[in-house]
């Protein structure tokens, strides 16, 4: 019964819905938006460490709910950030351009501001755990540039676990990171967010002197931690930038590196057929590895 929370709370979070260009330039003219976060407090006394969980393109599903229980079971609170419902979204898998890729970064910073003043939270022990689009958001929330530009919470996460994130975009200053460890967990056959760019990004971070690493899994397609999926299946209509290389050539300008023109989801490099689904063995290994890493990071016995 250790995985049952002692209390659950819904928190309103004021954020902005920005285009990637607006975010990169620090512009605040985006739509004022109210999103929510579900705080699930673990059993025990005193201030608790917290794992902020950020969902992917399909929203909060069964996998996130299982992660929440397992985080609570190890003695940490879980904060499930819902970046979709308050924006009138259910999924952006088939229309990735309907929400800026960097929107979740600002949402994370605004969530940190809520957690920083919560009486049950230890603000010195907050970690990020993101999946797919949410993994991308959690990863890049550690950039010094974005932190200075947008994070007014006074809180710096002590580490980040990014699960099968998209690392196909290079931002100006993306190897200048906050001094916190980062781990990427990725499946080798993933054809939604391929592992190659993730390997490259981790290598670049390590060359820049950061505590970064990647843990890889065989037979693990995108979403391989889904406990309700018996195996990977072809999904037609989900947009993937696996064949694209996107670069911020000047502040706020994201271009398709192959053409030199501003990137668009109408570009020929955007694929629309991906494999998504669970793998019991790889999923169990992922949960074991991520939870062990978080336990050490948060100093849990």
C-alpha cells in the first residue's frame, strides 16, 4: 500500500501559450493560460522531495499514472503537469505545430513557482521526469539561457530524467546547462524520436563538461513503458521530425538545416508513420533504472 498517496491536490498554474519564436525571444505577448498540476503526496512526515512529471504528445495516459504510483512508493511526491486540458487540447501527435515545442519549458518553470511555496514540499529536492515531448521540455528546461529568460520561481531542479525525448533541434546555447545531472533513457529502435540525435546531444553535453548520460534499451519502440500496450504497432498520422534537422540560426529563427528556410511541419522531412507501443521487459527495466536514479538523486533510502 506504499504506492497510495496520503493526499492529492489539484493546483491551477498561470502560464502563457507562446510560439517557439516568442519563447526564444523572451516575448510575453502570448495567450494567458491556466493549466493544472496534480500533486500526489507520498506517505511519511515532513517536507517531501517532488518529481515533476511532464507528459508527451498524447497527454496523460496509463503510463504516467503508473509512474506516479511508483514515485509515491519510493517516498517522493509526484506532480503531474497537464499542459493540454487548459489549452483545449487532447493530443498534438497528429498536429505537432498546434502547440509550440517549448511551451512545456515555461509550464515547468511556472509549476516550480507553485511547488516552491507549498508547505509539504522540499524545494531543494525537486527533479524533472519528462516523456517524449515532455522529455524534450524537461531536458531543455535545464538550459542556462532559458532559465535566465523565464524561470522566476527561485527553484532550480536538482536533476532531470528525459525518457525518449526528441533531440533533433539545436538551439543557440544548448550546451550551456545548469549544474544538475541529466540522464536520457531511450529505445534503440524508436522511429518517432530516434536515438541518434539523443546520443549526439548527450555527447555534446559531456564534451562541455556536464554530468550527462544515456541509457539504451533493445526492443523498445516509442512509448515502450505503456503498461496497457502488448507491443509496438504502426501508427499512421502521427508527425515525427525524425528525418529533419532543425537549427536556431539566429535568435528566434528555427530553420530546416537541409534547406536553410524557416522550419514548417509541412516540410517534406516530416514523417507521418511511426511505431508506438509497450514492451514488458524493456518497460520494467526502464522503470527500475529511472526510479533507482531518482532515488539516489533525491537522497531517499
